[in-house]
């Protein structure tokens, strides 16, 4: 059964993507007071819930672990603030953005400069078939998949399996890959300096905490929070680009503006989830104009309601994205493995 996404408005009725980028440029200006407030109402509850769990665990009060889910939600929100800092859109000051991003990276286990570099590559190349591989989810075309050996097809199927994509994958990404960015040797020393600096700060931070709590308590509190938050983060990134009507183009056809607007979904979440995810679901607008702070994205949809239905994906509809794994260049949509005829079948 194919995933049904709310159809976008008739393209003829909408200005083109380049026009939208110019039209939305007025929303780029950050509000540093608003940013400071958004940071405070995220950091303070996160610290309070984390401390409550640690104190409760120290006294053997296991029910405090019920606070793990909202604490993980706040960690997701902190990551989204770090994300905006990486785009230079959270504070008006570049220095404030960079230092806020670096410090949050200690909590999210994400080296700020390393992630900023790979994410910038993702934004610059999203939707291009020739520029896949950095800062995105590996996606094969149907032709590429069918040309691979049986072993390589199995590897790709395992990579795309939900237990790997949303279970083992996030844990590996945040606990291991972010500690050692071995895939970026070509990028010079900066990603490694970022990773090693973040690792050292994390180590110092843990040593300080161990002066007041034990290592088992720290692990029982922080590890589940990180694992849940990382799974949510990967899920969000997945559905923002891995939906049926996304856009992938060859180099001769690829246009950055069109790929940014039409290759990203509008993940229309319930209000409480929009808050925890810092409006990252308004991803089509974000990709087209990444300098818009997350706290101004609702203004865009309020002032330009015609953008609400572009690639709109609801929470229930997004569950169908899990089966999508291959880009079908003939049908121009993402399909599942079951949609592809077995290799070697009669023609």
C-alpha cells in the first residue's frame, strides 16, 4: 500500500522556489531576547528533570525513571537549538551562536563544528543524486540496488531495517561516530579538533558529576535519555526527506531551490510535539531559507498559508515512510523493496 501524502497545491498557483526564498528573507532576523528565553525554558527544565532523576535514583526511587521521556524531549529541543546555532540563525551574534552550540554539544554528544560542517553539506546538496553521502541517509536508486550483488543488497536492506535505522543506528551515531569522525579525514583537522574538544569537555563534565553521584546512577539516568532523544532525532531527519513525493534529480536536472522546497516535508505535528521539536517539521521552509530562526517559522505559515499544504505529512501518515527505501527514477518517487520486481524475473 502506497503512502498517501496530502497533495501540494497546484504548482502553477504557487510562486517558484526562488521567488519564495526572496519573499521569506524578511523572516531571517534573529531576536536575541527571544532566543535567550527559548534557551532558558529548555535548559532549566532539562537540568531540573535530570537532577530529579539523579537524586531519586541515589535514594533508590526507581519511579523517577518515568521522567526519562520528557527529559529526552527537552534534549531533542536542545539539539534543535544547537541546529539553529549551526545555521547562524538562533542569536544575532555569531559568537553567541557558536559558543551556545559548542556547550549544548556536550549534552547532545554532538561535536558542534563537525556536525555543522556535515549538515551544511547536506543543505547544499540535498536532492542531488550525484552528491549523496555526507550528512544524509544513504539512499539507492532502484537501478543501483538491482545492479548490486546479493550480499550488498542484503547489507542495504539491513541498513534500512527499522531496528537498525531507528535503534542501533542512532546509538552508533551519537555514542561512537561523533566521538571519532573517521569519515572526514579529507576535511582536514577542524572536524577532529571539534570532536576531540567535545570529548574532552564531556569527560571533564562527567568527572565533575561523579563528585556528587555514582557512575551507575549517571549511566542509568543519562544513557536512556540520550538513546531516546537520538532515536527521535533520527526519525525526524528521516521523515523530513524520506517521504514518497520527495525530490531527487540527476546533476543536469537538479536545481537547489526546487530541491530545498519540494524535497523536504512539512511534518505537521501536534502542538506539544512542535514545541519539543522546535518547529523543525516546517522543514520545507527551513531548507529553502535556513537562516530563519525556528521561533519565527510559525510566522511564515501564518503569513503564507499556501505553504502549509506543500508536502504536508501528518504524524499518522509519517509511519508509512518506514517502508520507503529506494528512489524510482522512472516513477519519480520513493518506493519500498516490495515495489521492486525481483532481479532476474521474466521481462
